């Protein structure tokens, strides 16, 4: 091609073209001509262009390409692809080059048109980056992110959602969200909320953060925090939910509440303060120990607790806390609100946030004033080493005794034997004598046991009680302790006390002979201050006298004994009550079974007695309608036919009632069955019903089950006849018999019969299974109203359950369960339909 033939046309096209264009020499690659658009776009003047080579506008990073062999260059249009060019001002642009070889002023040249694609590439890169960022966010997000469309179908399910809900992404895409992660009880609310939003725009959760219950693939329900947004610009709407599993947070909150309860109920003083010493919280223990109410100290400086003789102690403590130190069991003095100085053991810990920054301190203080006093007393008595060692050994023995006593009390609910064992442990560890008395329900005092190291003394005590029985109205002793619930403590028994308590000289002589030196009588007080008895401990060894600590130990022992007695009595009462209840249940069950049998017999008798006259009525009516139709007026003939139809309906109803009544007592012959074969037999019995019908009935490969073949055939006959009846007005009627794969249920299979007929409103679903209950008019659909009741009774006799799901105009599905029959070494078959009946 040459330009001489049409030079003017080329000049106008070249000069006025909106795309940058130029011509360069194919041999030396120098620019020969450029157009106005190239000058404007690249910023070089025409003269500057003509002084440059083609490589001067290319970006330095652009890889060099092989030189063009002008001899081998093909004429015509060439697409040379994308290049990076550099403008005069330093800008780098991306261009798409189209070139054409030609003869220009007798020189081999190339005509080039350059399309600037910089913005387009940036837009594409931005889109790719946005998609990459979105993908990275979805992959790396800690929260579960789920996107659904306007039908509730899952569009996106990120790795965090997989971890939270235990579903794999590939298994859930395209499936309905409600059936996967919404608990059964919330699914209708979820679906109705979505429908309401699509219809009205009203919503209750969009752009809000709420807490709800979700469902894992394992069936576990757990708490989540949910925020839902509508994706901007989506139409139909697309929704994205951000889900966070807050199970651990809930547990932490509960643990925090428990911890707060422990702190508040602790007997120790527990309070918090800032690093400046300002008190921030104050528990009940602190109120008791220091005498200040919380409202009186919160916001004040902790120095109000410091004694005047310790001016620098608090500042030194806070200095150590700021260094991160923990102060453990630091014994010091503090001031109470009433001005008294008390001794305390303090543990102070720094409080830091998650980053390790110190926020304040917590202090736990225990009033050790009494302990200090006892320690000082022990120091004062250290010279009496032998006595101290004896007391220490005695304390050890008593602690061991309490441990063993608790073990014995917990070993049996026969409190008499366990209390006898405890009394035997008490002698001689705690006393020379141990006597335990119980208070019967009629307030009679009954002696449970008397224990002494010398068996002859036990016989003496029995004789003593026989000769001098206790006076229930005595102002002291066991009767008084049982009346008042207060212990009687006699650290030293004097002769004057024996004289005062003796009933006669012989009584006094016996008392003096026993040689009592100390005694204490402690009530056995159970829950709710219920007094169940008393324990009496007596010493008769010279120099052995009970102390207040002995009394405390005895009261501790008494509390444990009381709980043992109370538990035994409660257990006995519970056993008696259980026996009464079991007897009542057995009698009522027998009455109910008898009533059911009588009702079944009555139903059978009534139905049987009605059948004979009904056959006569129906037969004569049919004869009248067939043999005398010509002689009867039209109204009489119509009435006669109505009588025939009613007789047939009543006969069918009686048959169903007889079937229903027999099901209560009819044995169920459980055996391996093939439900698909049973369904086909049932469908064959319904050929007359299905004759002339449009549509199809599909029976799938149903898994083997256990059941009574005859009864299961009745189930399929009733369900299939209903499906045929209620879908007969549809030209595309479809009925399916199938089953659900429920891997979570290892004992049952769920089978179903589904149609696309008229359906029903689920709010009336409970009426389906009642005898004579119908959800459609008899004029529209015939029937007795007993068929589904028979289905329910048969399935219940098989140990299964039955239910239905439907929507008006969208058909109905009836489900029922049967026991699995899976031979060893085989797998349960699939559920895809394999035959058409």
C-alpha cells in the first residue's frame, strides 16, 4: 500500500484522529510524523517527537523486543499488544498498540495508533485487589461470615463459620440457612422475618448486634453474637451475617459472677484500690472486720485504715506493687472505724490489664487478732512444755477423730449403727463416756447408745437409767437441751452440783461413785434448726476438764451427727413415698388398661351390631334404585341414591372403626421388611382409585426396616389413597414415596409419602390424627376421618412416631419412623427413586 493515491484523506484521518498516532521509520525506528493527539497526550512537541526514536517513549522496565526485519515484515494491520510508555512529565501510562506497515515518503514505515488503557487497568487491578482483600478477610476473619440471598440460600461460608458450625463450605453452599444453623424452634421466626422484610422492608435485626442461639452440625445449641447487614446495592437483597461464638465469653461472665459472689460472701476483708490508694470496692467481710460500710469508704484513701505509728507503710506497699511485686501474708495492724487497732494478715496483689499495664491493687485481709492473742498466750505458756505437747497431741487426735467420724457417718444410712460407731470412736479420744439420745416424732427421748471403755460401766449405766429415768421436764440435762437447742457446758463438776442434781441419797452415792469431773451436752441440730437429738460427753479422769475448744469440737461433731440422722430419716421418708407413688401408678395403669380394653370392646360391639341393619338398608336401597328407577319420581330416586351413598359411607366408617379398635390389642408381628415392596403392594390395591389419573407415583429404594408387613401395608394404603385423593384435581399430580438420610439416628429410618395436592394449614395439623377430624369438606373430598388415626396407631404400636408438613396449595408430606434392619457387614442403601408405579 502507498499513501500517494489518497494523501489528503490520510492527512485528515491522521491529523484529526482522537487517538495518539505516529509514523516511524522501520529501519532506524525514528519518528517521521505524529498527530495532534499524540502531542497532547504525551506532552512532547512535534519537533521533540521527530528528534526521538520509538524506544525513547517506552518505559525503562519494558523488556526489549526483537528488532523488526523490514524484509520479512508482513503488510497490513498488526496487533502488537500492551506496552508501557513514559510521558514527558514522567507519567507512566499503559497503552494498547495497533500498527500498520506502509510506504511513507518512499520509506518503509509503521503507522501506530495507541489506546491509553491506564485507567482501565487500574480499575481492573482495584477490582482484583478488592476481591483479593475480600477473600483474605473471609479467610482470615476470626468471626464467622455467612452470606445468603433473598431466599435464605447460602452464598458464602468462610473458614471461621466452618469452624464454628462444624459444616464444610462445599456442603452448605446453595442450601437454606435455616435448616443448617438455626435451631428447630427458631426456624419459623427466621423464615417469617425474611418474608416480612422482602414484603414490607420491616426488620428487627438489620444493622444491630444481638445475642441468639445457633445450632452446630453436631446438634449442639450454643450462644452467638450476630450482626446482619444488607449488602449495598444488592437487588434482590443479599444479606451478610457476622457471627461470633460467645460460649466462652458466657462461661467467663458466669465465672466472673461466681467469683463476685465468692468475694462478696467471703469472711475475709477483700477490697480494691487504685495505684494512688483510692478505694474502689469493699466487700461484706471488710465491713465486718473494719467496721466501715462500703458507701463510707469507696472513693476515700486507704490511709484511713493505717495506725498512726505506721506512717510510711502504705507508700512502701504501693512502691512494691508498682514494681509488680506481690505481698503475701503480710502481718500488720489496721484501724477499725470504732478506733480499735486490730491485727491482720494481708495479701496484696497488683492488678494488670491484658497488656500488662498496672491498673490498681487488690487486698485480702484476715483478722488475726485472736490468733495473735492465742500465740502470745502460747508463748506465755511455753514453759509448760509437757502440757503444751499433750494439748497438741490431743488436738491431733481430735482432728483425726473428726475425719474418721465423718467417714463413718457417710458410710451408711442406718444412723443407729453409724452413731454407735461414732460413739465408740469418741471414747476415749474425746471423753470417758459418750451417750447419744434421739428425739422421736412423738417427742419421746430414746437412747441410741452408751459407750465406755469398761463394758461393766455400760451395764451400770443401763441399770442407772432404769432406776432413775430422765425427767422430760427437768430444767437441766438432755431434756432441757432438746427443748432449747442450746448446749450445756460444765467444765468442772463440783460436789455441790451432784448434791443439787441427786434425787435421793442412793442416787447421790452412785453419782459420786462414777467420779464425773467434766461434762457437756450438745444438741443435734439439723437443717432449719430441726433438733433430732443430743450427744453427752463426760470425763471421769482426775484433772481432765473440757475447754471451750472441746465444746466447739463437740458441737461440730453434733452437727455432723444431726445431718446423718436427718439424711437417714429423709431417705426413709423418700423410700416410703416412692413406694406409695409406685403403687398408685401401678393401680392407675391397670385401671387405664382395663378402661381401654372395655372401650375397644364397646366400640367393636357397637360397630358389629350396626353393620347387619346397615347391610339391609344399603341392599334394599340399591334394589329400589336399580329395579324401580322408572317408577320412582325424580326426587324419590335422588333420595334413594343418597341413602345408598350414605349407607356405603357408614359401612366404610364402621370398617375403619373396627380396624382402629382392633389395633389396640392386635399383636405386631415384627420382622425384616422391604418397605418399597410393601408400598407397591399397597399401590396395586389402589389401582381402581388411581385409574384415569394424570401424573405419576414414584417409589424410591427404601432401606430395610423391621415391622409387621400387613399393618405397614395398611399404613401405605391409607397414606397413598389420601395422596391420590387430594391431588386428583392437578394435571401434573406427583406422589413420591421416599426416606430421609438421618445419620444421627442409628436406630430408626424416616420414611415419607409426599404429594403436590391441595395441602393444609399447619396450624390445624394436630387435628389430623384425631378420629372423625377432617380439614376439608366432605363435599370436596370423600373419606371417613379415621384413616390417619389408624396410621398413627399402627406406627405407635411399632414404637415409631408420625408427623406431617404442608402448605395450602403446595401439597403435603407425611413422615413416619420404623426400626432399622441393617444386616451385619452391609451398608444402608440410598434413597433415590428407582421405580415408577
